[in-house]
C-alpha cells in the first residue's frame, strides 16, 4: 500500500505549514518594526512611540508566538510528535 510523505498530508499542511507561515509573517513584522525603530530618531529619545509602531510590534509578537504554538499543536495532532 502506498503511503504518501507527510508533506502531502492535508492535515500536516494545515496543522504545521500554516503555523510556519504565521511564524514567518510575525518575523517579517518584527523585522519591519526593528528597521522602523532604528530609522526613527526623534521618539527613541524619550517620547512615546507612535501607536502604529506599537501595533506593528505587538502584531509581530502575537503572530510569531501564535505560529509557534500552531506548529506545536499541528505536530502533535499529526502524530509526528508524541510524549
């Protein structure tokens, strides 16, 4: 009987690769926030950062951690990870 590799399994694709994409999106948002922080000079020296910067950094963190959690749950659900 033919058994496809785990990468062709739809449960693996939804459970793990979607989490990987969320993690990559979070890394991209955090890198964009880091570039913004290093380019912006005036509000780094004491005044509060703009709300858009805080939203971008918070969104990046949530996407990154949520993607890691999604991958962990996906690996657990597919049986690739066990206790």
